[in-house]
C-alpha cells in the first residue's frame, strides 16, 4: 500500500505539475521593432518589415537574427534561457522529488527568448535618448508633439535620477571615508563572548571564564580628525543565552559597561582604546539539601532545592576594540575589556576580570 501511494504521487506529479510541458507552447511570439523609418529583420530565412510579431520555435539553441535598414546591417544571436514556468511552476512537486522538472527536461518548451527586441538605428544617443527612442518605437508613436513630450519626460527623469544617484554615492563614500566633524551612532546586537570572573566572587575558587550570548549596546563615534575619533558607548552583557531567563545557571553575571576610547582609522580598519567603568551584578545558587548535592530531580524547580544570592560591585579598567568595516553600516571585530580594580562590599582591591568576544555593530 505504501508503494502504491508513492507511485500515485509520482504519477500525479508527472501528469499535473510538469508546468512547461503542460502549459507551455512549442512556439513563442517575439515583438521586434526599431527607431528607423524603414527596416527589416530576417529570421529563419523569412523577411519581416518592422515593427513585426514573429513566431519562432522554442529551442535551447541561439536564434540568429539579421537586421537591415538604410544605414545599418546587424547580425545578432538571441540566447535561450529557462522560462518562469520551468523554474517556479514545478516547485509544488517537491514532495515527488522534482518529477515535474525531470519531465520538462525532455522537451524544449522550458526555453524562451527575450520577448521584446529593439534595434537602435541612431548613433551617439544619450542614455535617456535611447530609452525614449525604445519607448516610442515599441508603441509606434509618430506624432511629433507627442514624441517631443516623451523625450522631455525621459530627459527630466534621467537627470533627476542622476542627481539623486550622485547624492547617494556621496553619502556612501563618506561612510567609508569619514571626515573631521562626522558623528556616527551605533547599535550593538547580541554576540558570543566570554565573561571572566575573579575568585573574589562567591562560589568561584579560581579565575573562571563563562560564555554568554545576551547583550545590547549603544554608542557614538565623533571624528575630531579625518582618521581619529572619540568613541563613547554603554552596553550590557550577560553569561546566559536567552533574554527571557528560561535557562538557569548556578552562577550568573551581568556587566553594565560605560567606555570612553580614542580611535584610529586606516582604510576599513579601526582600532580604539580607552577607559572603562563597569557595574556588575553577580548571582549564585547554594543548594539547600545535601543529599542531592548538585543533582536536582527531574521535573522539579531549582528554587525548591536552592537559595539564590545577589550581590553587586564596581570595576575600573580598560576598553579596546578592533574593527573591520564590511559595508557602509556593518562592522565586525573583537572586543577586549579588562578590569583591574574593583570595589566590593567585602573590600576593594586589584583583581582581574574581563569581557572578551566578537563585536558586531551597525553604524548610522
């Protein structure tokens, strides 16, 4: 029964979903036109006066076409390509392992040529003039007043688009080549990083790295020279991997950082260094039932078997950032924020912690 069902699916795909075979035609209509007063085109030994609708047989082979006017003689080859019926129409037969594609590959109905073919008979035309000539020839417009109106419309549109393009290019160029006085804000989405915790924290016997993926940051860069800038930012990072706190760790640390750095830029590379102040929240659990140790029964809540403690402290240190500019707004790199001095309820002193990891930000 299973094999019968599979065979039915394949048979239906062969019959109903071979879109090019079922819906396609053997011949294709081409509309050929020109801006010459009198012109002809030769296709498959047949001569047509332009403009003309020409029917040709679909094939994977290029179609030869010869254009003749009073001033020009042009021979060209039209390349065949797969039509939309073949590319998109057979998507629905994916459950049948692409059987429709296989059927369509057995005939030439899957191919098509360019539908509208324009031969330009006038030399030295500007881009907007060529577009206007194509528009007029395709619609066979001969009224002089209407032709002048179309030319003016295309000219106005072209220069307006050209001016807009130049403004856009200038803005894009400035994003890759900032100058003195440039101010760029940035947004820092979550990335993968390490939070290094010192043994001054409870339930840590020695310096320990914890991995995190939750974080967010905001900041800005101000260029006081073409290749120098000040950078200010504030960020928060935690050694967890979900923002809803659905997962639970026996040691959680959140770092709220404020950094001020001096930066240098060379081509697409940026490096900045400076000072950092970090407010840290550290949470840890102590299991209350010695018989379980660190093993909690399945389908139970951690809070039933442990007590959670909260503490906070402040650290002072440095901030360094290495960046490469991928696009006009995307930057990737490495962040390294070491802290060397902390103030805690248990006492202040020198001890090392850090945030080290990938940095990705969007500057605008």
